[in-house]
């Protein structure tokens, strides 16, 4: 029981980490591709308590989350640079 609770917590953490990026992703070209995916993630968060999870699945999701964040570093750095440049010019 405790292990399942921990797995659900880890999964919830991954999903929240990705969802926290939603406002920032609106500034990059990928946002339209990801909009439906964010809706799906929000639905998953609501259903986590109903899920049966195993360590391998959660570890795979954690790895995918880390890869996703790594892939976003370059596009997000461009967005940050543009926003800072805009702020500096004002």
C-alpha cells in the first residue's frame, strides 16, 4: 500500500512538472501540438488514485519526463532570451 502511494506521488510529480510549463510553452511553436496533450495530462492527474502502478512504469514515465524537459531546453532558452530582450528594450 505504501509503495503504491509512493508510485502515485512520483507519477503526479511528473505530470505536474510538465503542466507547470504550459504557460511558457504558449510562446513557442510547439504549443498547438501540445494543447490536447495537456488536456490529457490533466485528466490523468484526476484519475491517478484509480490507477494500479508498478515501479517499471513509473520509472519509464520519469525518464520520459526528463527527456522531454531536456528537449525543451533549447526552444525555451530562445523564449526566455526574447522575453528578456523585449523587457530590456522597454
